[in-house]
């Protein structure tokens, strides 16, 4: 059995930055350092940071007064920021810069008197954080069927932003439907779907066309990892989302001559290596990396003096 590796795959610049922030906070301030929600959506990353002394909480009230508190890469609402200040927490913001860019655009639209449509998955931390940054009317849309029921202040003053980890194909269909409903809709100059999401989906699209089975390394609550699995399935190639090699079922490989592997933007590369080794222990050949988009994006880690 041949192994093909998607390129690019795995960590994006925002995830690298968020994880680096936690590491540096632990080094500078010593454990425990508290993180509101999962810093990124990957069970292995969370466990590795927990072993180093990071404490992950769901509510700010769980954190002792004066403790170092990190907001996750998905961003938080204004209410969370204000509550952290009330509780006397020393906060560090690990929000991905591309998510912060979405927040700024939404606030510019509100400043011009626009209703803002947030295209994304209801309940996802990034969507909740984006909506919680709103200074005007905001509406969340997940499916084009929801557009007909929208009530806005002025149909001529409507704009949209999107969750950064959506399916490029699904979002395109929804945006086309929005243009029909709101011909004057204000659109971003470039898509809010981040470069890493776009690149990884395109890589999996090409991978799926070249293999009999696709394995996506990523956690079940990772939006971008789930979208990669869906992209492969849309190419009519069976695909499975796995946290690690321990979740592989050998029965998936009946009749498979070539298997493709990719990883979500929050999945570390060592998990991909372990999957390759698992397959090679069962007779697979060397892993061949496909050609792909070279990513040169890096985000600076902010000054952690708090």
C-alpha cells in the first residue's frame, strides 16, 4: 500500500502562536497558568500543555484572583474581557490575528450602521467570540435555508463576516444566496476564511483524487479538521477523522492500494508520523509528500508582561 501526504497540513501560524504564548507564559510566570477553554481544538496539544502546568477552565470564576489567564486562539467576547477585569485576572490574549481581523471588520460595519451577518457554526467558540464583540445588530447563519427568515434593520445596509475555518465550497454557496437576497451586501475584499483553511482544503481535494482512502488527523471538536474530512468525502473518497493512530481500524483498508493522510491546523506533526509508522508496520511503503502551497505566514508572539 502506498502512502501520500497532503501538503500543506498540520499547524497553522495562529495555532503556533497560541501554543507559543502558553509555553512562554509558563516559563515566565511559572505554573499554574490558566487558559479559558481549549487554547486550540486538539486533545493531544491540550494534554501536553496540561502536563507542563496549564490549567484549562470553562468559566472565569474558576480562576484565582490575580492569576495569569490566557484567552484561546478562537477569541472571546467583550463581556468575557470585562468580567476578567472585574475578577482581577491578569490576561493574555492568544486570539489568532486573523480572527481579530474579523472582529475589526465587524465593528467597522456596525460603526457605519450595518447589520452584520456572521456565517459560521452556532455555538462554536470563534463564532461566540465574534458575536460577543458586536456593537450593533448581529445574526448568525449556518445554512442558506436560514436566509429567508432574516429580519434586518435596512436591507441596503447589510454586511457579512465568516468563521475562519469553514468549508470554502459550502460558504461560497451560502454567500451566493445572500447576494440574491441582499444585492447591496457589503463583502470583505478577501475572504475571512483563513489562508491555512483554504490551503489545507485544496491539498485534501487533490489528495482525495489520487487515493482510495483518506485519513485526517485531528480532534472531533476541530472545525477545520471536520471540514477536511468533508472535502475528501465530496470527492467521493472514503475519509475518517482520527485523533491518533490508536483510532485506526484495519478493516477500513480492505482493497485500498493507496492511502492519503492530512492533518487539521491544530494537529501536531508527530501524530502524522505515528500514523505513517502504524501503516508501515503493517506493510505500507514509504510516505511520499505531494507538492503543495508553500506557507510563509508567521505571527509574532506578543510581549507577555502583564
